[in-house]
């Protein structure tokens, strides 16, 4: 009887977790929370469910819940690459960069062919001002992402942004062009390419990339950031009407937007 009950609980937890995953993928967050809580009620140490609950808590701005779930997951299974990775991402998002390094390195060791732990390590070292380490890790993440995909584009965009901050304009533009090739619908890629072209003295093509970015879904780069860039680009192109129009749209946008 006890074995049968344990089996029933395991099956029930797995089903609730699968439901939660589907709801999460469809951005039905409240339904996903209910299902993942049901899974954890059946099995409190189900690592994938704990990780998913942590991700949902992050979206709900509950870092305390997210951290607790991830630490519980790692305690239950220190070899879970997923739990180690998301704990590192959690610390990175909280700006606790020193704490992020250890779980990200562990995730990298557990899954050496996965570019994401290396990618977040690169961004963590960059945030800590450790540029030499960041450069090496960005290149490693790129090498692990040869396929054309949205993930590859995100890595190349961040790599290009880092190179631009180092004054390596041509190298930055090359990464951004490859990001656009990997994901033509990436707003971030077109925007970063526009910035690089503008910095490189090519405002005409910068304007084309900026206008293209405006037509794409806003996931990271805001409309305000693009309008600010285009206002400056059109000023350089001696098109004051367009410069004014974009400046007005920038000024009308929430002023929390990054320029």
C-alpha cells in the first residue's frame, strides 16, 4: 500500500509539473503557479518543479521565494545543472555578481556544451569590470553557439555591446551583423547594429537599422531608446524634421528608459 501510494504521488506530481510547464510556455502564469504548487505538494523536493516555481517567483518579483526554491533544489540535487544555472542567473539579476560565479561555474562543469552558463559568466565578469575574463568567456559562448537561433543572436548582441564599450567598433559591428543574420526579427540586434554604425560614422545605415528595430516586438530595447538614437542620427543626416519627431517621441516616453 505504501509503495502504491508513493507511486501515485509521483505520477500526480509529474502530471502537475507537465501542466505547469505548458502553462508557463503559454504565459499563463497564475495557472502555472497553481499547477507547480500542486506538484510540490505531492513531492516537495521535485527539482524541476522547484526551479520552475523559482522562475515564476522571479516574474512575480518575489526574489525571496525564488532564492529559497533554488537553494532547496540544489540541496536536493547538487548535480542539477538547471538548478545551479538558474541560481547563478538569480544572483546575476540581483547584482550579487560574486555569488553568481560559483553556481554558474558548477553549471558549466555539469554541462560543458551548453553556452548559457558561459554566457552568463561572461556578463557577470563584465559587470565586475573583469574585461579580460569577460572577453574570453564571450568568445567561448559564441563558439558553443554555431547555429542560427534567437539564443545565438542574444549572445552575439551582448558580445557586440561589450566590444563597442571597449572601443572595438568594427568587431562590434561584425557581431551585430551576425546576430541579425541569426535572428532577423531581433530588435536588440538591429538596435545594437544601428548604434555601432552610428559610432562608426555611417548614420545613413544606422537610420535604416534603427527604423527596422522600431518595427519589431519590444522585448529588451525600448521604443524610447530607439527614438533617442534616431533623433541623433537624423540630426547628423541634416534631416531636422525627422530628428525632431523622434526626439518628441523619446521625450513622451517613460523617462526610466535607458538611452
